[in-house]
C-alpha cells in the first residue's frame, strides 16, 4: 500500500503546532498535524492537576500575530488556570479553521530521512507511514514526563498519578492520605490545593525551591480594554526586547544601593509578586555576591513565614537564586503551617522504595492512599529524543547528540545531517527563558519564510552546514558560561534525569540579538545552510 503523502508533517498541537499549521496553510502547502492527545493544547491538555496555571501574565502568554485574535479573547486573571488556556487554544483553532488538518489520538514513533527522494517517512503508532518533504517538531521543551526510578514503583496498591498525565475524570482526594513527590513548579501549585482536602499530606522534597508569591488577581474590564488598546506596543515589546518578555531589568547593580535600600527594593518586589524580583538589579544572574543578596532575602522570608524552625530550615534553598527555574506560588510556604501537612527532607531521609501500602524511607514507612509524582519532565531534548528520528546514513538524533551529552544545532532550529527537519524552540534557542508564545511565533515565522524560499527556488533539501552548527553551539556554551545559570542542577541542565548527560541548552545572549542573527541568516539567502536541488540553475 502506498504511503500517504503530504508536504509537511507537524508533531504536536500546542501553541507551536497550531501556529505552524496556520502558516503552512498560508503557503498553500498540504500539511497535517499529529497530536497524541484527544484535543489541542499540548502540555496544557495533559496538565489537569489541581492548581495548574501559567505563571506568565495572560495578556503576554498568548498569540500576538493577529490583532483580531488578540482583541477577540478576554482573559479573566493575571495568571490563567489550565482550563482557560485550553479554552483559548481551542478558540484560536476554531477561529482559524485548523481542526480539519489535525489528527488527534495519534502518536509519531519515528521519522526516517530518505536520501534518494529527499523526503521523510514518518511512522505512526498505528502502523501508518506518511511521506513528507518537511518534518517539523512542535513537541515543545516540556512534554516528556519524568517518572523517577524508585524500587517497587509498580508495587503500590493505592492510586498513583503524575502531574503531567493527570486523568481527565475528576480525582477526589478528600480525606485521603496523600504523598507528593517533587516540589518543582507543578508541586508548588499542587501542594496547597491538596492540603485543603486531604486528611494527611506528606511532601517528599529532594530540593528546596525559591518560591515567589504569585499574588494572582482577576482583571478588571478597564484593564482588559486598555491591554487591547496597547496591542501594538505589547507585540513590539515582546518581540524586540532583550528578555523576549514584558520584564525590564533595572539598569543598576545591587552594589550601588545600600543594604537598607536593597532590602526595601526586594520587599517591594515581594509585595508586588510575580517574577519582579529578577528585575530589581542587573547583576543578580552574573555576580555571585549580588545573587547572595536576593537569595538571603528570600531565605529570611521563608524563616518568617514557616512557624516550625526545623521545617523552615528544610525549605531553605542552598543554591543560588535563579539557577533553577523559578516558581510562583500561592500560600506555598504557609501550607507547611497546617497540622495535616508533613515535610520529608529526602536529603536527610531518602526514599528506599515504594511499598504496597506507601513509601519506605530510611527511617519509616509512611502509609498512603495516593501517591502523586510531581517529578516534572525530561526537558529540552527529551521530547525530541523519545521519537526515533534518523537522518542521513540512518544516524539517529540520539546517536548524533550522544543521548543529550553533545547537542549541536544551528539556532536551535535545525541540525546538520537532518535535512528539512525543523525544531520549534529547539535546544540552543532562547525557548523557555522568554515568553514561550513569543519564542514560538518568532521560530514559526522564520521556518515559514525559509520554506517559502525553498519552494520558490526549487530546492529539494536544506540543512545547516557543520561549520555553522559547531560555531553556534560553541557560542551558546560560551554565553551561558558567562552567567550563573550553568552553576545549578535543574531540568535546565538535565540533572533532574538520572543518567542524563549535563548540558545547558538555552541561548542567553538576548532575544533581540538572537532575532537579529536569525534575520541575518535569512537575509543572506541561508548562506550558512547547505541547499540541494535536482533542478540545474539557469
């Protein structure tokens, strides 16, 4: 049976896949999106756990490519809940009539490049093979769930959940003995919600977090109208700023203020909430002493909020502020003052195994009815490497990147020996360090323009040169080493995954500089790429 043939296959129907399909439609290409879930949303389709919400302002965490779409949608609060984001993505999908080209409940298991025909053979889990010229990953940076390797994990006779694969039906935790493993972003959002209903909540913490107060609030009608009136300024700010966000860091060193003044600045930021703490001084993420000022401020806040001194001590981060992904919380530290909440410090009493009836640590077995794994994702490379992608000469992406230990890309968009393969917000691009929908729009626009160039010039295949790729990867590493980010252990570096090689795969040179580089590459007619055509030039 002949394979189904299309011009482009896109994997994933979250923010990236939806906009990519829209742009491919504008190019009059026959494109299809394959989505493992039952509807659009990507990570927002799967993250249904109690308290799940975005920690970026909703008026920025959305598409800005269309003024009409921007002004048609009304956000209800600063930090939108999961359901509202999912509703928004369904709204955009229907407004653009994209659903007819999205195949749901369909998983891509492999993609192999055919060097003779310059096409990709994409294999689906149902056995179907689809042939396409362009293979585009829109799987995102955080979609491959991480389940820790703990002895006896399948022996538990109670109910177990992962925050990244939460059941669609309602989960009732009322009067249950619940254990939550993990205190990253999902754990920080989940823990206060579970504490409200559980008979007993036991939190198993490996690494303490810097949790900033969210101070979420509903929007007024006036604010919503003003944000719509400011559409053009908002789009310009997001797309042209160094941070790729609405955050503007004050141009002042932490050393320029007196200790009293610094304390007042930090205190005002704490009261305001959100990620404003990062904007207080321009050297917090490049100077260890400056970083210690804000780190100590937050540690003192924790000591003030948490009443039990031993618990408070366990909740104090012992690493630098910001080197792990910062989290926003609502009554997170206050939750540990509840009588039904217990904290187990896994640095002192590690988990030995999961038993039939709970969790055995080095000191006791803790009986549980429910275990929730808030253990996050295999970030950055995980979603890509879990697909079996093979380029020239049958070399897999896993082999080329040495299982994530030696990643090489050009601009985080493409990689040598994998022609016509594009990654939206891939490794070595700004990705998660900026507002994701903004990063996605910039990548999708660039990829669309590249494909347009390829089609207009009768090019069969395009891939970055090895020299361009090596130079970009080297630049990415050098920029990262100028900061404090590489000094922390987190999913930024892959250290949350047992056995995964450590590397920092986020471009930190500024979103404005990154955009300029991408634009320059395109303006030079992709001179840093190798282009192949079977049609001779005139």
